[in-house]
C-alpha cells in the first residue's frame, strides 16, 4: 500500500470540510473512481460499491471527530480549573502528517477556485503538535509534499525550503505545475 494514495477517510474528511452539495460529492466520487488506479488506495480500486460504502462509513466517523474536538475543549477547561484529569490524548504521528497533506491535495485538486493553501509555518507546526522545527518533522513534511506533488512558496511566488523560512512567514502550498490532475469542473 502506498501511503500517499487517497483513502476513503481522506475523501470523507475533504467532503466534511468542504460542505459540498450531495450532487457535487457524487461527481467528485465519480472523477476519483475514474482515476482510481493512479490516485486511490489499492484496497478500494476493484469494487466501486466498497469504495462508496467506505466513504459513507467515514462520514459517520467525522461526526465522532466533532465529539473529539469537544473533548479537547473539556480537557482545556479541566486544566484551567487546575485538574490533572484528561479524557484522552491525540497522537500526531507520521500518518497524521501524510493525511494532512493528502487533504490539502484533495482540496487543491477538486475544489473550484482553490489553487493554493496559505498558512503560517508556526500554525503548520502547531497542527502537528510541535512548537519548533525538528529535522524529523521537516523530513516527514517534505517527503509527504514531494510524494503528493506539492510545492511550497513564500510571497511573490518564490519557491522556499521549510527549513529556511521564519516561523511567522506565510507558506503557500500549490500543486506542482507539471501536475495534470486538476479537475475544477465540479
């Protein structure tokens, strides 16, 4: 299994975030299914029904993720009250980094009028549970971006290296220009 291929979980999170109409979601599912051998996890390329059912199942899990966000708020309140009790902990591993960038690629590929994602490096690091850059983290980020044909720029369309920019610089993530997967007809 190639860890940079889309999974039904990636697609369902993308749909949940994008808040598409059902007809748009179905159209995107059809486009993904047509390109399945190049972009979809091999476990889901043989059976379209299995693929769509897995997306629906993961959409239900997105509702559970909303619950987890509430748990984080509760934990923060408990901490502010001086309690050491914590309901659960999140794990920001390598899989989380890869999933984050698969989500960005889905967004850049299938969202109309979305050609880039802009965020501060500090926020990106915070998303992964870090305050500072580590060599391992930067290597994981760069490996994920390279595998997914994503590039990082700073203002004025200058290509950048995440190791060299300031924490408060805005990064602009785009699809590599040679990438022909753009389908903005939805």
